[in-house]
C-alpha cells in the first residue's frame, strides 16, 4: 500500500500534461466551408472570409472582423450561445484579451477566442471532402507578437496541446500558459509550451486550439454539443486549421495564409492529421511544415502494447467517451472491464493532474480499465486504423521521439518512421536518447512518463529552428535531425541507483 501511494504522488508530479450537420464543401469563391445556422444577436460574429491567392504569404487578411471586446466573466465566455453555430468555419464568435500571462509583457498579447469549426458526423470512415460534418464551436488562444508585422503578413504556427482531461476547467485557454518561459538549448524543460514566447519573438502568430468540446458548456452547465473528439484525427485537424482561419480573422494578428503546425502527444496526433488533410480541406492556406513530438500515431500498435498498463486508466476513459459519440458501431461495454465502466467516466472528467492518482490506485490494486477485447474487437480495431494518421508527400514533416517514453512508446514511432519512409513521406526524425526505464518499478515509470511530459520542451530548440527553415525555405536544422532512412537509436541502459554512504 505504501508503494502504491508513493507511485501516485510521483505520477501526479510528472504527468502534468499527458504530453500524455453541414457539408464541408468549398464555396464558389474558394473560401472555407460554411457551418450553417444563424448567429446569436448577443455575440460578435466575424465574417470569416478568406482569400485564395497563389502568393499565399502575401494574401490580405479577411475583412469585417469583430472587435475583441467581450466583457463578461470567464464562465460567460465559455457558455455557448443558443442555436447551431453560424457562418463559415473560422468565424470568430467571441474574443477577449487575456492579461494574466506575465511573461507576455513586451513580447506579445493573448486573445481568448470562440470560433466556428466542425467534426465528422460519422468518424468510422476516413474523411473525404464533401463528407457530412457537424458544426461546432471551439475555444482557443491566439498569441500576437508586439513587433510590427512584415508587409506580407505574419506567419502562423498552430500549436496542438497534449492530453489535459475532459473537464471544463482543463481547457488551456481558460487558465493555461500562465507560467510560460522562453526555451533555450540549455534551459530546464519545465513548461510544455514555453516555446510560445520564442515563436512570438520570431514574429509568428500562434493559434492554440483547445479542441471543440473542451472547456465550453451550455447555459445549463452541462458539457456542450458532442464531447471532445479525443484522438479523432479529422476533428482535431479541423479545429487546428479553423483556429488558423480564426486567427486570420482577428485584425490585430495581421496574419498571412502561410502556416506551420506543431503538436505533442495527442497534439502530435492532431498535427499529423493536419498535415494529411490541410491541402484539400484548406486550399486557401499554405502549410509549409508539420512538427510532432512523441505523437500518439500508430494507434493499433500503441493500444496493443499499452491496453493493460497505467496509461490505459489515464487516457482510456476519454477514448471510450469520444469515439462512440460519432461511431455508432462502437460499444464501450465491449472493451472495458466492470471497474473501467464504473470508474472511467469520473476519471475522464478530471484534469490530468487530478486523474493520475485515482488511475494509479486502480492499476496498482490489480484492476484494469480495458479488457483484452480492445486488441481484437473488429469495430474498435477498425476505428484505431482509421484514426492512424497518414501523410501528404508535399508537406515536410519532423517527428521527435524520446527513446525512453513510457506513454507513447518509441517502438511505435519507429514503426511510423519505417512505414512512412517506405511510402515516400518527406520526413525527418529527431530522436532524443534517454536512459531506458526497464521494468515496472516506480522509478522506471516515473522516468518514462517524465520523458513524455518534457518531450515538447526538449525538442523545442530544434523544432523552432526547423519551423524557421520552413518559413524561410532553408535547411539549417538538418544537422540536428536525421534522414528518414536512418535507423532509430537504441535507448541507453538505465543507471543503477548508488547506495547511500
């Protein structure tokens, strides 16, 4: 019992972020698809139009944007207006400046937004243009640099965060990013998003979605619309791309149509799907590169290796809520244990920092969240295959992976590397070699989970250089990364603790 509680304390410290209706058709003008419905008279609504221009970087920003003047409370901001979301995807429904992020002073400003996006109505099949979608509203943050914008507009980086939990207060745009500090090659990786400040210093706008369904509520206080479409790739990609469109709809952003995307863990999954779908979903935008740190990508392999481990208790409850919501063939009862069915919903609604302790109690008292049918059930296996990202060969991709990650296992990312490389992906790798946490001891699990938590900050100096290359058309970061065909490195042996003298 002492060991179990010791584990819960360690895990809670290291797993701050687990990081583990309408037709989507282009209109005649080449702008984004329309979500439909009618706007609420009490909300500011942005026109949401975009420009289709062969010189993407120089395309003018949309006109008719609403002022960023929402004056209600934070809870009021996230309470969704009545009725279906209205206007084209990327329409900004509400905007409110956040002034509680101290390190932004002199570097940039942050604007909390509520914007129109969409999700697949049926997620059981890969997304195809013209497929039925359901309009939604998502919240997020747009960070705008203080420095003057270049004549051809600011470049945009879409940031996709990792798993944070399904609870209303878990949405990063509500209270997150308050402790960010710049990332350097020698700085301690204490913040999973400190590189936002580096991006602002580079003159880039940062569009950071919460993903639709996270943080927002209905007037009654219940979670709104569909639940968070957790690890459902097209929905995550739509939220990411439409956050870029929304950022362009803020006049203060002076954002161009050129963008890149970076994500970690769940966000790595989202960023890879963004790379796969952007060219067809958002032809008016130019995606120059996709970066992902320790991405949850090879879903069949990852679930096959982790279904009976602690991570299943932390992340599995979100999966069995999200996936059946848009795939009627999936039954949670077919793949969860009785313990999982009874305890999982409460764990899913907790933010990750508070979910780890009850998850650890379940795992280390001999209970499992999934039963082994999760590895064989054809409907669930098909969904895992559908939610495994592919690539657009025209889009450069950088995938970072720590060799000692105990959440997204390095072997699954090595599988992605091998398969994508053989299929012609424009892929480079950033392998971070760490001590190999063998076994299931508290120390080994803590080491491996810490590696996952810190992966984005550890990768950030190279990722920032690589993103800068993508915007500039250079290759200065190649020396710090490896070619697609180069074999992954092996983890280093775990150092043995020395006895106290």
